[in-house]
C-alpha cells in the first residue's frame, strides 16, 4: 500500500528508501521501521490497520486516509 501523497510526497528525495523500509518491516511482521531520513520510528500500514480506525494523528502509512 502506497502512502497518500499528502503523507509522503511523490517527489520526496528518500521516497524509494522509505517504501523499501516499509515493505521490509511489513514482510518481517514488525510494527514499524526507522525512517531513513529522520530516524524517527514510523508505524506500518499493516500495524495501523489492526487499530480499526484512524487515530487522526497524520500517520504516514494510514490505511484509512483517502
């Protein structure tokens, strides 16, 4: 699942690295990954989908944003 462009710009300089880190975390069953640019912990779409609803905090991989 690709992040909404409002959460990760299509021209973000680290987009490919971020998406690769997200894929690796999902495949490993991890809740999140370290952002390669900021080193902040980012939750995966798989983890967020288990919540059942959007928390409204602007998560990068929110599966509930349209």
